[in-house]
C-alpha cells in the first residue's frame, strides 16, 4: 500500500486524486486527524482502502510495515504565524523522525514535505544544496522545524532505500479552503472580490520594494502532485536528497491579484494595508526556486504559468466551489 499522511489536507488530498487518476484505487492508506471533520470534503469521491488516525498510525505501521510499499509524509503543522515551538517539535520533528526510522528499518521509500520557509531571508540563495542546510536561518518556528528535520535527515546513517525532502514553495490550488489565514492570496482575493469588490494586499515595509512587488515562486498544486508521482515511479533511478519544488520563476503579489480579477472577468481594484505585526518582522519578500536539481533527476514536464494556473483554479474550482 501507499501511505499518505496529511491526506485530509491541501496537498495530501490532491495527491490522493492524482494517484486515483493514475490507477491507484485499492492500495491507498490515508493518515490524518480525522476528528477535523471540516476537512472531510477533501476526500469525498476518492477511492481509499484504509483510513487511520495519526495518533494510532505509528504503532500500526510498526506492526504492519510489510503491507506498506511507499510513504508520502505530507502531514505537518504549517502555520507560519504560530509561535508554539512545542507543537512543531511534536508534529514536525518527533513524528517525522518516527516515520523516517520505520521506513529506514523496513526498507520503505519515503518522500516528505520540507518547505521554502527553510531559506529564511534568502541570503544563502534558494538552491537545494545539502552543504548550505546547516547555515540556513528560517524566520519563524515553522521554518525552523522543517530545517531541523532536514538537518537531522542528512545526518542519518540509517536511511530509507530512497528518500526525498521536497522544499515546497508557495503552493496554491483547489482543496485549500480549510486553511483560512494560511490559504493562498488567490483564495483570499476571490473571497474579497465577492464580498467587497476589491482586494487588499499587504503593503511593503521594506525599503526598495514597492507595494505589491513582494515576489514569491507560486506553483500550482496540480504540478506539485505530478512531481510527487514522478518520484514514486522513478525512485530507483533518482538520487536521494533534498529537492526544491517551485516553478523557478518569481512573480509579484500584484500580478497574482490582478490575474485573479482577470479570471473573474473583472477590472482590478487593489488597495494596500499594513502587514500584520505578528508576521511583519519575519516576512519573506522574495523566493525563487533553483530547479536544476529536479530537472537533472529527469523531471522534464512544464509547470503551469501563473496565468494558466490561476485561470484553472478560479474558474474550475473557486467560482464553482468544487473540490478536486
């Protein structure tokens, strides 16, 4: 079976859809906190064999490891504004280490979610080179937890037969409605346009960066799950390690909002508000993935342009209130 942790969530549920589309109907085991029933629609109309709560998954995995062929560990606490380090220690570090150890012991391939938040202010660049991991200084506890696990993984002598830590950049797309404040700006733009006819972006608080010109590497979730499936299929031919997962092209939040208005058939009406105090100090003003490593590993598919991704997301999902 293929295990997907965090399967009720944004990327996890999209991966289940992708695997179903690729013919995996009777061999999927999904793991999550199933008491969070507000996320249940993400798994509606998907074919799954086993559902296991995250609190009992580890003892189950230890006992029934012979049934598991591959693990996608996407479950994590992803709130970049949360300051409770104990939560990140428990869910992003300790839990992940347990999954790693079981995969290593029982020779099960593992792909896990890292993050571009590990790069902090970008002084070391955005290249997925193992030599800089110990030098990175993330800007929030979430990013710290992801980087600490990356550092730990790289030091392990006992490793899964194949493993990849994917540094997700700014992922957007269907099935993120439950993320509330942490949902993409596209999601919030559509909601604000529908309620007020305008969008309020964060004002720049950095000298030399104009309002709305904060830039990120935005990647459509349908591209993310294509890469995840590629790693599953080609694992025997790919080197283990950390891999960036973005498009390789930074775009501005002003572009993002303007394209969302366009996808809705409306003229842009954009104003600016102060960035909230709790994230202002540690705000990333620029990210852009160096994608050479994944390309060298053989991934040759094109990524959606921001224009194409937003048009599909807005028209096929947000305006129709559809789940993928």
